[in-house]
């Protein structure tokens, strides 16, 4: 096994388990994830590592949350429930989320490491934070936190 593909292997094992147990909802949700991973690998001609798989999962979760909002607005709870279930399956593969104090600590550390003082340096800070926080924090909230630190 190549290093960095542990998450893909885990997804494959969960797919097999869902197929054996006859859990079609779970099987279908995992199959969608596998298809998205495979599509990206084929498109970019790469072998994805865990960090890249997490980016794909984050994107799929965001798409499903957007769909839930639209389905609820259209009064289609049946479709929203399917999307909610898929979000639950996808979130199981995400790393443990960081709490607010852990995020603040990492943000402060990166800002001091880079030596950022002005709001114009926000891009540098976010670029340095992204690999550390990918899948473990809402990057929108992180960006707001960085902005508030650099304005002071």
C-alpha cells in the first residue's frame, strides 16, 4: 500500500461492508464519494493522498448542505433527508474538528511565525493555515478570525 492512501482504503472497506450488510443507502452514499475521488484522479492524472481526499469530501458536504437548503425552501423534505443522510456518511471520514480555542491558538502561531501585521497580508496567513486546518475547521470562520487579528 502506498503511504497517504489510508483514507481511500478505509472508504473501500466501508463500501464492501455496506454491500455485504445490504445497507443500500450507505452503499450509494459511499459509491458517490468513490466516484468523485476516482473522477478527480482521472482528470488530474494523480494518485490522491488523504489530504486531497478530505478536500473532495469537504466539497461534497458543502454541495449537499446547499442542496438541503434548496430542498427545504421547495418543501421537499424527502429529498432533503437523503442529502442529510449523505452528509452524515461523508462527515464520518473527516478528521476530528478543532474547537475554537485550538483554532485561535493555531491562527496566532501562524500570524506570529509569518510576522503578519496588516490586512493586506491575510492571503499569506490563510495560505499557511489551509494545510493545518483543512477539514478540521470552517475556513470562513478562520478567515474572519484572521481578519480581526490583522486589523488591530
